[in-house]
C-alpha cells in the first residue's frame, strides 16, 4: 500500500451488534461500509460534500474494492477509520483506508477503493480541475 496522504481524515465508529456475524465479529462486507463512511467524511472535511458533487452532475461509482483483514473487530469496539485520497487517474480517484482500534495500537484492516468519475448519463469523464482543487 502507498504512503498515507497528508490530507487524511479520522472517523470514530462504535461497532453495533448488527454489524457482527454469528461468530460475534464484524461481518466482512461491513468493512466496505466503513470505507464508504470514511470517504464521505474525507470529502466533508474538505468543505465539500458528495451531494454537491451530484448536484454538479457527477458521481463516483466504485469500480474496485480491496480489503485486507488483519485482526477482528467485535461488538462495542471503538474503531478509528483513517482515510485519504491516494491518487487521481484521468477519469478516476483512488482512496485508501486503515481501520485501527481506539488507541491506534492494533491495525484491524487496510483497504482501498477505486472510483470512476461519471456524468449524469453514467459515462466516464475527465476529472475537472475544480474537483482536483478541492483535494489539493
């Protein structure tokens, strides 16, 4: 995984009982949901919002998601989700994530999501300069 971007965001998340599976640990797909929450927080912390992106006629559908599970999270754990924009492509963006325990001594998971930038007709479009500037 690449070095973490300097414009990172930390999102605290308390694991609910509904997040867990029959073994009492966070269900594997829920880690992707934590990545999504983190991504929204990253954008919000930059003074922008995903809703604003949609109002301007764009969206960022996921085209690739990766997660490496390292240590299980359990009910009532307080997770600290770290996220940042890793890189821009011509018509895409890649975010990276880490999920830590409360005091950031145990790494529970790492991952990334790659997103296409598409217009209202779902066609890929070049990342506009104004959007790059939001993350600069």
